[in-house]
């Protein structure tokens, strides 16, 4: 028995070393809010947005579930894509539960005239004092073992194509602009591309239809990606064919809620995207037919808010470029290969 224990003790550091070589991404079900936790192979953490403020601190607690699963003692960087309540609401509660070392964002909200936005932004400014960085397009987010590039911030995109980008986008000829955005801080969203070896991941916050085009028309400045977090919770105010078909993801992850995101038109755009293999959802889109939603095995949460358990979707990426999506509700996994 002692020999077995000694053998296990000797193997444990090897197992931990192997696990630490992987990139991990956790999608927290904020039921229409946004919170995505990224943990690098070096163990550093980037939390993108902090979801909704609720009386019971539901979303802060759900973020902490992912934090504990990842084995973190702090959040190294909190990136707030923009200052709407479903992206920043749980931040004060979360800051009481775990240390946050650095804060990053696009700069002052353009909706300060709205009292609820002004209050949330004021709380953010106070909490981030002395630890805040305002990102510009082209800035690198400093995390060991991965390359994270800001592709758009405060309405301004990168001016040069990333490696792998630069191709002319033929779909731009058919682009039809939407009317002005009713919530203009969405247009200011920080968007970034993460690269780990051959693997590429894109998150554009709530960037809207007209502003997406700055990244892909007339040239696709981003190139193709492996995993795309659908923009703006999978709403049709974003996710234009010009963007989605240009970046051509293998896997799309929709951080929608039971009644927010996931209209049939967005599913259609995703499914027509060249090379798409699977769509994963944080939640069943209950306003859309079950047949239009993805396969149930790839949906983390199925019920209405009152019954929702907040199961995670998790992505693990190896240095060799293989990546695995896992549904926390069922344990169902699917493996893919980076381009």
C-alpha cells in the first residue's frame, strides 16, 4: 500500500505539469449576460466581463464556481468589454470574493447620461483606481504562454491585418448597414483574438453589425479562427454573414440566455459558414424552436431561469492544437483539430 501511495505521489507532479500545459476557457451561464474565464498554460487568468448584478449575487457566485474549478487564487486581469449591466454588474460583488490585480477596458462609457450606466461606471472607476489600463486596437494583453491582441476598442479597429488575415472579403459587396445602435457603448466594445500555437479564439464583446465590418471589409483583418464566441449573445444586431463567413470558425459558442440571443437568423448564418462543425450554447434559446437550436448534448442549460443550475461549458486546448469542448451538465465532450 505504501509503495502504491509513493508511486501516486511521484506521478502527481507529472499529471499537474501535463494539465498546466493546456489552455482552458470556461463559459459561465449568466443567462444573457457575459462572463468568460480564460486560464493560460502558465496558470494566469483573464476574466472577460462580470455578467449581471442580482440581489443574491448569482452571477458572481457562478463566476466563482469556474474560478474554483480552475484552481485560481486571484484574477490576474479583468477585461470589461463595455459598461452595460450584463457585462459589469457582478463586478463589485466578485471583487469582494477574490482579488483582481488589473483592470482593462475601452475608456469612459459613452452612455454616462444614463443614471444606471453612470452608477456602474463610477463603481468601476473606484475599484480599478491605480490598476486600470485603457486598451487601444493593436495592444497586447500581457499573459504568459498565449498571444492576446486587441483587434478593436472604442470604435477603432486595428489598421494592419493579423498574421493569417488580409484577404479581400467578397461578401462585403452584399453588406447592408443597420440603423444607428440604440445602446452605443456596444459599439465601443473591446474585441480580441487569442492565439495559442495553431489555435485561435475570437471574442468581440457586444460589437454590433456596422462596427463588425471595420474588421472584415474590404479586407478580413482577423483571418480564420477555430472558436468564435458569438458576438452580442448571439443576437441579430451582430453576427453578420460578412464577419462570420470571413472568420469561418470550426466551433461557435453562444453565450445566450433563455430569452436573449439565438434567433433563427443567427443560427442560419452560423450553419452556412464554411467549415463550421458544431455550435455549442450556454443555454437553450427558448424563444426559438428546439429544432433550430443545436443538439441538446451541446447545450449546457435547458430550463428557465427559475430552474437554471448555471452549468459551465469548458474548452481545453493542448499545445499540439487539439481542443475539446465539454458540457458541464452532461459531461459530453467533442474533440477538434486546429487548422
